[in-house]
C-alpha cells in the first residue's frame, strides 16, 4: 500500500501560485482504473492541510486540446472526462 504524508501549514488554503507548494513533495499518480486504457498523461499531486481544511494541487502534462469536460451535472459520469478524484477516509 502506498502512503503519502500531507504537510501541515498555518493559515488557510494556499492559492495555486503560493510558494508553499514549492516545498511540498509531489506524489506521482500511477494507479489507474481497470478499463484497460493506456497512455495516461503524467500527473502529480501535492497535499497540505491546516486547521481549516485540506488542499491539493494536481499537475499534469495533458495537452489542452486533449482535455475533455462534457459532464457537468450532479451524478454525471465525470470519470469519463479528463479528471482526477480524491477519496478521503480519516479513519
């Protein structure tokens, strides 16, 4: 099982341009669903937390012309678009 340690920060959620992200170790996303598709773009995530919440910064080398965003309503199959998901169990 893989493990990633979130860095604790003071204050509220950092913006995407906040320098705090430069000192957070990235984790490579390399586990994908079982649909048999190959050729996922290289993607990393960085995570921080504070007293007020959790913040994630995802970075990918997906080309802008390849990004899909078709499903926008609640309950739509967003997994069929270009997306990443974060599932959290504090237990």
